[in-house]
């Protein structure tokens, strides 16, 4: 039986509803957006056509208009009351949002039941187009990196396998050959994400600097490192402001972020030293010096890897569960992750057995009175239980 992600039923249900909003599916590369919509179309009872802007040379807004008009003609010629149109990689089309707005509004005026689903892998440019031109006309369906539960259910992975190899379904078949796995992640996942989702859509003055920042930041995932220190390690000179901008772009593409220190003063948050954090463990470990067998046999190594994996899980699920992720530190006291959803704060300490006792949770609780405090790992909720749980429970 083919594995279906949780969003399958949500998408299928929405396209069967009366036409109301454009359905927009967004998520990082290689998390299964195209596969998921293909599964939906197999069970869809509506007549449909599916297109990909990737398949068209010199794709333009004119092409999009022509495609839309062909759907109207099919409905008229065949006497269809309702029809579905799917367009993948919509962000590849210049001025796509203005064209979609014009065509969608025309169908609305003419009371045409043409259901529209758009897919895109550049979250930043998709959401920019939606907010600028399509306000009130769309609903977002966000796909995250695959969770431990999904990788376990689909591929039978153990917790150590997920911690080390991450949550890319396309890479799962290569984990028995780590050289092949590393090459696949670098060549088929990382490079396309940077070259197609960042460099093609954004004016980057120093592309090599951005790539170096990604590699260094990923290698330091789970650790605090000032951008000033990062700049000294880079071959290509770049100031801190430039690096901060590049880090933001990498975050928007679901690759790497810099968590800010939690503070009730917004200025202090954004002036803090960032804690680098990948969105998927594979993005860190593909650059690691240790093989999988070395990691699982060394308790100290395992601790570093699992802490980064917990962070990757929290960061990649943040938009799905509607919270923001920070860290907190004051001198020797620290909290690994602080989740904030509106007026509720949840403080999480990850303990792998390699750390000495840390009073961070107690100190943080006295200062900020969080909704919940939680130890994950040694002496607390087991790693496997945490990675399998509904994160909404943290805020109840």
C-alpha cells in the first residue's frame, strides 16, 4: 500500500468542496508535494488536468493564461459543471500571482466551478505573491519535512536512523551506502534548493558566500555562533548584515535558520547571538566526519546528534503547529528551546546523558513563568515519545 501523508485527506476534502478559495500547497523541496497531489488525483472523481511549470521551456504568464482558457473551453465543450486544475512549481512563472488573480476573479464573476490547486517549493516567493496579489482568495496547506513517525511508518526506520539520516523520503533507499547517501543529499537536495529556490529568485551578490554560510551553519547546528565569528571563517568576505540576510533566505527555503535568544524585549531577541539549526538532520549530518556506526556507539557523539535532531523537528514543524522557536541563556543557565504560541511559552531542555546538571529550566521558570517546562531525554520524556507526539499537547 502506498504511503499517504496526513495532508492527503485534507486536500482531497477541499477539492471536493464547492469552489471557494485557491488551494496552495507549499513546502521545501523533496518532501513529497508532487507525489501527494498525484495520490489525490488518483482518487479524485472530478475531471482534471495537471501541469508543471518545470516542463515548459520559457514558461511565462501568457502560458498560464492559455492553460486557464483551455480549462474553460473543456468545461464548455464537455458540459462539465465542475473541474480541477493543478499547476506545480507555480513560482517559476514570472508575475504568476497577478495572472492567477485576474483569471480567478474572472471565473468568480462568471460563476464557473473551476477548482484550482497550486504547488510551489519556494515558500518565500509563493507567500510573497499570495499576500501581494491574492489576499482573501487562497488557503495554504503546508508540508513540512518528514517526521520520525512518518519515516518509521513508511520505511521502518529506527530512532537512531532518523536522528542521523533525517527526514528525506527520496534519500531513504541509499542509507546502506553512506557515500551514495551523502552524494544524493548534496547533489539532489541541497544544491537544487540553493540554486533554484534562492539564487534564481533572489538577487544574491555573493552566491559562494551563501553556500559557505550554509555549510558552516549546518555543521554547527545546535550550537551558538555569532555571525561575526562566522564571517572570519569564510573565504569570501561578507559583513554581518549580508550574512543575516542570507541566513533568512536559507530559513525561508526550509534549510537552515538562526534561532534567536528568547527575551520579552523584541530588540534583544534580534540582537542576540544566533543558535544555528537545520530544518532536517540530513542537512547537518551530510557534512559530518562520523559515520552512522560511529555515532550510535559513542554516547557523547549521540548526544550532540540527537539534540540537533530535536531542534530540526521543532523548527520544521513550527508553521504546521503555529509557534515560534527560540533558545534562552543567561551566563551558565540555559534552555535549549523555548516555544511561543501567542501568550503561552513552553521551555524544553534536551538531556542526552552527556551534560552536567543544568538549572536553566528552574531559572527560566522563575523569570518568565512558562505554561509548561519539559525535559526530553534522560530523566524526562523519551526521545522517541517526544518525536512521535502531537505538539499541540505542549500548549494545552
